[in-house]
C-alpha cells in the first residue's frame, strides 16, 4: 500500500515536471521563431519603407522604426495564440497609475528643457520602444511563465529570471550594427532594466507601469544623447564596462526593493492570478 502511494506521488510529480518542461520548451521554441521571423521579416518591411523615403534622414529613421514596430506587434498578436495571454494581462488605470502618468508628464517636460529640439524624437523613441517590448516580454513571456510556475513565490522569482534572460538575449539582434563585444555589453546592461520592469509588473499588476518606466528611460537617453541616425558598426569601448556593471547592479537593486520577496503578499499580479483561479 505504501509502495503504491509512493509510486502515485512519484507519477504525479513527474507529470507536473513534464508539463512544466514541455511549456518551457514551447516558450523557448516560440522565442527563437519569433526572433528569426522578426529579424528577416523586419528587414523586408524596412526595405519597403526605404523605397518611399524622401531625403530627411531623421524622418527616414523614424519611419523605419515605426514600420519595424508595427511588424513586431503583428508577430506579438500571433504569439498570443501560441502562448495564450492570461486574463490577468491588463492595463489598470488606478490612482497610483494616474500619479505615475502625471510624474512622467512633468518629468518629460522638465527634461525637455535641456534639449527641446529633441523632444519629438525622444517622444517617438520612448513610445516605439516601450509599448511593443513590454507587451511581448512582460505581458506575454512573463505572464506565460507565471502561469506555468503557478505564481508561487519561488515561481515568480524563476519567471522573472527567465524573462529577464529572454529580454537580454533579444538584444543580441543588434549585433548587425555593432561588434560582438559591444553587443554582449549591451545585453548585460539591459538585463538589469528588464528585471526591474518585470518586478514593477508583478508588484503593481498593471502593464502600464513598466511601460511608463520603459518609456521614461528611453525618453531620457534620447533627450540627452539624441536619436541614432547612423547604423554603422559600433565598436567595443572598454571604458564603459564599469558603467554598464554599475547600471546593472543599480537596476537589480531597485527591482529587489520593489519586489520585497519577503512580503510576497503585496504582489498584486499574483493576487489577480489566484483570484482568476478561484483561490483566496
């Protein structure tokens, strides 16, 4: 009788393990296919746009980016059928979200004082980067992982780590514009940002919050440095290693502070998931 119960428990554990394993395999396979189609299909779409460009370099870059992001959203819509977006994937307009929007608006205006001529391009870059990437990496990939790992405390941590790695690997596609060293350095830098954005989503339950944070980061960088209009190969700069490591550690620390793993009861996203499943 005891042997039978042990065997039954073993079979149940292995069934759950195989189920999770299969879901992770599906996730990785979908991620690879998504990136391959986006890379080659995006080049084709951008090529079509280049045929109708006038001669304005900045306008051309913005049109290229817009076309690429529209294509990316089209792929994301297909991805939703392969990795179903959970019902708790939503953009919540709570009082906290409204406060964040007001802070974003005021901060953007204040930042624009430094380089007002870059306002519109910074607005475009921030919007074009924030909405599609958060929809895909936090809304779809992270949401799918949270559902796979049943949104337990350790499951949330694992989901955040895996989605952060995917977000980092996604930027490997920039190797067409820079050497391998610079690409790896960039991947390491964005990993900290991706982790923090994932923590914001788990904490608040609203995808709009990481979208706002992502927008502000890209808006700030563009206001300060301008929009990249040349896609010539960028070289590795050893002097930036310490700055990238510091950036990674800062965003990692901010993410941990936002999450407060010892107080997982404050994670609104997991509460929404439990509510959806009929649990308290």
